[in-house]
C-alpha cells in the first residue's frame, strides 16, 4: 500500500546536492544568544539520548497546532473578545463567548513547549551525533507551516474589529502575508548567499506571544480593549510592530546581505532573473488570494476567516518548502509551483460563476483547503521517505552505535548556534 501512494518528488540532482550540503547560519539576536540558547542548553540535557531530534521537531510542531486548535474550538470566528464587558459604547455589537482563562493558560504552555522543542532539536542532533540535512529540512519545513498557526492564534487575543478595539479582518489578512513574506525572505537570502541569517523577530514574537497569553489568562481579553495615550489600541501596536520588524528590518537586511555577497563574491552569483526566481510562485499565490478575497461576491473573508488563513498558510508552506530544498541542495528553484493550479482554478470559478451563492463559495473554499492540506501532507511525507532512503536513515530513530560514538563529545557542541 505504501508503494502505491509514494511519489518521488525529489530528482536525482536534488538528492545528490544534499550529499555535499553543510549547514551555515548566523544568529545575532541578543534574546536568542543571551537568554534562549543558555536556557535551551540546560533543557536539552534533560532529554534522553535515545530521543531522535526529528521527534522533538514533530512534537513541537504538534504543540503549535494544538495551541491554534484550542482557540479554533473556543473562538473559531474570532469573536470571543466582544463580550458585553468589552463593548461599552457599542450596544449593537453581538456579544461573543470569552475564551476561559484555563484555555489561555494551556495555549501559553503549548506555545512555550513548541518554541522550546524547536530550540533544542538541533542541539539534540549534535549531542547524539545524528545531524543530517533531513533534520534541517524537517525543522524549517514545519516552521514554514507553523507561521499560520502562530499568527492565527494571536489574533484571538484581539479578535475581529467588531467593537472598534481591534484590527479589521482584511488588515489581519494583509498582516498574514507580511509574515509569510518575512519567513520567505530569510530562505530567499540563503538561496543567494548560502548563509541563513536567522531573523530577530522569531524569538521576540514567540516570547511575546507567550507573555500575552499568560497575561490574558489572568486579566481576560477585556484587558486588550483599552486605549493607550493618543487613542492607540493594543491591536494596532501589534500590527505596527509586525510591519516594522518585517518590512522595516527583515527586507532591507536581506537585500543588504545579498548585495554584500555579490560584491565580495561569497554568494551564488546568480543573474538577477535567477536570483528573484524563488519569489515568483509566492507572489502569484498572493495575487490570486487577494483577487479572490477582494472580489468575492459573498465577502468570503468575513464568512470564514480562519479557513482562509489555513488555506493561504498551507499554500505558502508548500512553496517555501520547495525553496528550502533548492537552497539546501544548491539547485535551481522552480518558477511555478504546482500547488498554485487548484488555487487559480478555484479563484476563477468564484469570479466567473454568475450568481454564486454563499453556500457554493464556502464549498469551493472548504474543498480547496482540504485538497491543499492533503497535498502538502503527501508532499512532506514522500520527501521525508525519499530523503531517508537516500541518506540510509530512519526519521525518528537513533542507532545505538551513534550514541556510543558521539556521546562523549557533546558539551562544546551545545554552545554552537542551532
């Protein structure tokens, strides 16, 4: 049965490219270097030597899904923040059901576990002598999908702008794409320079979200419905910080690093068209997603914003995973991702079916989302299977002789950057 569903997505050229791959990254974040890494170095020592690094990565990702899933159950349509106590002066706004404090505490714990496991998986790999290209691919591939679950969860704190205290759903939709592009830029930079410069925003955002969830579990969502001096809202501060960190810092830094690599001859020295090739599929996906949302006859974004988030995040993750594979194997990035085909067809259906009803448009949205999620899962499973076959390893297993040979040389490795 496994042979019938398996598909070899990776070419022989890509697989051979992994044979000479060496991980190269820089992490200059003060939070990461002076707080998180010392904490993770202590945590990884508590992890048994027989635990495979990829298992830590997977469990951390499942925790990330879990914190998003809890809020999906309790606040699917992002209206929990509009409780009666939060909408003074807006009597026409329907009241939502607040998320219980215990749920916010569980969300905080799951996010903390996700961040911690994501921080120690590479350390565990070096500690056990099991570092492979699959580990990096597995880690960063799941991180690309985690963007939707992390950002989608934090929006529940502020909720829809039904009471005048939050960010409207369309602006949040734009913010999602801002975050997608920020994640993409780091790997696009590495595609052209050969070095992954880890963005400062990741650790700051994860720690910030954790603290926000803890505060919400104590003070409730109503604490985010006040205004700062100058009539500035907490949700607006969150929005500005995201744009400042991504557009104001990540983009110019990535462009500068690429420029330096070209100037000094330390990068891949690709032509301009080849250098920007990895951006094309994401920009096409962005165009058609906005085309659908802005021209939807039934205002689909307002009807099911959470499903739209899941759809766009999964399409992005699939495209980004392929870029990660290309930059790791030093092969040419594809120009047009096949995952775009169903998205384009669905968008055209919505735009050109006369008198499209809400029920039919939602059916198209749900069908497309289900297909895209399954397609991405199939892609990921087949790539891991193919990589394991090529590298002669098992994804969630450590050989006993590896632990015996490498167990004595771990202390100095823990001090290296992940």
